[in-house]
C-alpha cells in the first residue's frame, strides 16, 4: 500500500553539504525502491537546536515528502537508526500542506495594538 509520508532529518551541522546530499540520495532511494517517489525536498539549512543532542547545539534540517510502500519503512528506519551522523529523524504520515521553516527572526513583529488587546 502506497502512502504519503513526511520525514524530518536533523544532521550533524559539521557535515559538509555534499555529504548530506549523498545521504539524502541513499535514504530517498530506500523510500522509492518499492515504486514510491519523492515529491518534495526542503533543505532548511543549519539551525540552532532547542536543546543539545549528543553535545551538539546546531543541526542541519531537511524535510522530505514522499510516497512510499508501507513495507519499505522498517528497513528505512533501521538504516536511519544506524547512521551516527544523523542526530534525529521523524517519519509521519503526511496529511497536509508542504511545510516551510518558521523562525521568530523572520516573522513580522507584533504591533503594540496586539499586545494591548491580550492584556485586557
């Protein structure tokens, strides 16, 4: 059965971008080996982690959306668990719009009118 998935990877920020791209090609190959397809790859780049992971404070974020066979997931996740340069990953069923990075630094500042309304 083919389903839509979204995978978030957090790689060690010390890795060069070429190495990250090699890993992504390998992972995407595992997802698409049973007739699936990668529909979107969004590289968010290096960002500060909310908390240290393996004594690292920064990570390289990548979000991939793909259609894959459910039978491909156990082997895919096994390979991800064995990769020591991958700090964290998350695989979820994709049921919405494509994601985009949201940062406090990039969103519009709140106006004073909005703050006054919240205090009331």
